C-alpha cells in the first residue's frame, strides 16, 4: 500500500481512518497474547487491504489507567496524534511512500513520554507475513509490558 504524504496528512487530520478495538484484562492478555495479537493483525490487515488507513488496538484494563497497544498505519514512526510533524520528514509532500505499520504502546510507566513507538514493517509485508510478524509483535508487546511493570516497581 502506497500513499502520497500530503494525502496521509489530510486523511489523518480529517480523521478519515478506521479504528478497531478489543478490550481485555491484563491477565486475559497474558493467557491469550498470541491469539489476541493475531486478531489485532487480522483486523488491521482487513482495513488496510481494503485501502483504509487503520488503527487496530487492544485496550488492556488495569487497576489504574488502561494500557493501549495499537498497530497504526503511518508513513513515519509517529502516532496519528502527531500528524502535524509528519511533513518534517519529507522534502516533497506529493511524493508517494509505502504505508508502514507502527506498534504503539501508551502507558504513563512505559517511559518519560508515556509513549513507545516501534516501526514493524510495511503494510504489504504484514499482510503477507502474518505468522512471522505475529510472533515478533507478541514478543515485543510482552517485553514492553515487562518494562511497564519494572518501571512501576521502581517508583515504589
């Protein structure tokens, strides 16, 4: 999937993208992490294969604030809410670029910004390599959840 940078900016600014969300408790996620990630990828692929920009997310309910884990389509490793900064990464906004898949984790204890972004692959690669990327994404999410737990423990 390719998109002109200015089209991407316009669509995100106008909220012209699809969101698919699943909610789970953290313990449910720990028991079914791989299956939930596969579903998140499937939801994402369904939207991007149809030509939509997408955000497929898992909202993990915790005792405090929920942890939001999402796959987002992008053109650089920035979340949708930072779309105004996208033009800083390109010389020509009319140029087309591959749509990439960003794994985004939002939690106050992930780091100082409360936001972690990992660029995973292109949307086309994710669509063709669900099994391979499912393992990679599941592993990365589990690492980041451990980081959140470690950071919470260090605050006490």
